């Protein structure tokens, strides 16, 4: 899950969750959610720069190709992510005290099952809330930078 903003370009993950927190008095969430390892675009850029400099320094004619799997510095479930995002919202916002209601997974998926008829893609996204999409090497271990807490602030 890559997040962050550059000028007029906004991510479609964390920004969307923040909008929901800002406009909704409560959020329904399944009790058991999968882990995420959100990475800020700045961290992604640092890792990219690290490997570009490493390749440049090696000055080898043959550069071995390999897949590097990494993520942000923290593994969080959806509840932890939403709580962290909620804490970043201004006190001036009406719904800074949005209630996050955790309900049994079966009830959550049953309540949201009508969305399947309207938008299978959206329902699939809701199903992924329960999937673990973490367990990667943290970006700070690659770059040697300090470990950063989610959410990392944009430098704008």
C-alpha cells in the first residue's frame, strides 16, 4: 500500500481512508483484519535511490536482475491504521472522533454483500481487508535510515 502526495497527485489508498474518517461519524470494520505494511512515497524513493547508487558504485557490466520485496517500516492491521490516521486529522474537523465499530467478520461481509450486485470490484476490495499483505523487509533496513511510524508526513 503506497501512500503520499506530490503536488496535485494524491494516492488512492490512505487519502481515501482519511476522507471516509473526515465525513463519517462511524466506520464498520471486521474484527479480524489482515496486516498491511504501508510505505510512503518518500520511503519508496529512498529505497530506489539506495539501489541506483549501489548499482552505479558497483560499475559492473553485468548487473544481476533480482526481485526486491519491501514495504513500510511498520506492520499494522486496519484498525491500527485507521486509529493512526484519525489522530492526524485536525481538531477542527467535525468527525475527528469517528467511532470505529468492530463487528464479527461474518456479519460484516453479510451486511456489505449487496455491494456485490452493484460493484463486484468494490466488494472484492472489502474482502481484501481480511487478507495479510505484509511481511516484507522494512525500508529502513534497506536504506539505513531511522524507522518511521505510520503515517509518514508529506514534505510539502
